[in-house]
C-alpha cells in the first residue's frame, strides 16, 4: 500500500493472455513501453528467465517505486523515464537490441488515480493537474482556464465522446477560474445532471478527455505503434491493451493498415501506393478479460487485447 495515497497495488490486466502472447516470440529484449509499477514486466521476467525487459514510463514516481523490487531480477530489467512514443531513440541509446516483443498497456494505473496531488480523479478535491510527468507539459488547470469555448468543446467531444460537450464547455467558461477537480466535477454534474440509472459519475468523460489532451495520448499512440513496429525483428510480437473505444480504434486501424499490401482508395482501378504489409494480425477477434478476472478486478472490464506479428 502507498502511504502517500492509501491506494492498493495496481493489478495488471490479462496477465496470462499477455504471457501467452510472447510464448512464440523470437529471442531478444521485451519492451514494456508503459511500465507503470511493473506488474506485467515482473510476470514476464518470471515466466521467461532467459529474457530481459526494457521498461519505459513517463511517470518517474512509478519507476522510483518499482526499481528496488526489480533489483531481484539480476539486472535483467533496465528502466528509463521517458515516452514510449520515443522508444526507438530510447532503445538505441540504451543498446537495447534485438527486440523480440513489445507491450503497451494504455490504461491508467490505480496508483495514478488514487495518489494525492496528481489530479486525475474527482474522488478527492485537489489541484487539476493530470500530467503523467509533472515536470513537463501543461496541467489540466491551464487548459480549463485558458482555452476558448470551441477548443474545450472539441476536447470533450473528440477525446471523451461527451454528448453535452457544448453545454459543459460553456459552463466551464462561465465559472472560471476552475483550479480543483472538485469544482470541475461539480460544474459538470450541475450542467448535465445524473444520467438515468448510470452509476458512472457525469464528469467521467470530461476528465478522460482532459487527461488525453494534457498528455497528448492519441498522438503518442500513433508514434509508439510506428516506432515499435520499426524496432521489432522478424516474427516479433506486438501486444496492446486498450480501455476505451477511441484508443482501441486507433490501434485497430493502424494494425489493419500495416497488414495490407495496398491502401489505395477502392475508386482507383490499380495500385499506386507501393505500400507493403509489415505485420500479420494474430488476434482476428479481439481478446477480452474472463468473467472471473472482471469479478476480481472490476477495472479490467473494458480491456481489449490485440496481438500482431512483425513480418520482414
């Protein structure tokens, strides 16, 4: 348990499925691009004693909490504070090659949600921040208090699929300054009210949208997928866990595109793109957690796992 927050240890999602995905991957490093507290990485190191893990995470606090525990793996884990979107550069700088597998778990950890001072959640009334790396970038409070109404509308709609985006953006602009999670959550709730029998707080999508915008998550996903595919050796496995439809759509579309030999419009009678497939889709049907796992770990309920294999 984290004494600063009182939160329980984050439980990694679909561990057995992740382990199985790397069973037939070629020799080489395994990159955990969203290392967090190292739940998946520790399981990989225990299952595959001849493998090494290169762990990357934007959150320096998460890495600091994990480093001592990973010393027991006898230098088989190399951890760096950075963005998985830059994994090609980070891997080359660290001498990490060849790379036989890559894992991206795009979920927010329990530690990040519950640690005081991070501003990810409306469960505690605290400063609006939401940055994975609090030493870089623009905090959510700056976005909420300086962006134009149309900009906020686009964020809430495009990153949160919030149907009441326009009304919420108007209410936010009328109630500035908004510096805390509690005030923002209250404004959203007063604007849209409780939605039927839904147990979800009405501010959930707004908080998701702000987090995505602050951390440039969608841009990072696209860059990370492309970088990872470049790094993988032939037959290397790429495993991605998503938790909402928007990020899953990005992953699905990228994998589909890179599995095709031609991406020309169907209106063109012959191929002019010269595109070549770089991967084979392993999970023809997306994998989801078992009912048993969802019962034990409710935060896994929205998880989707996709696996692809690099082809030369």
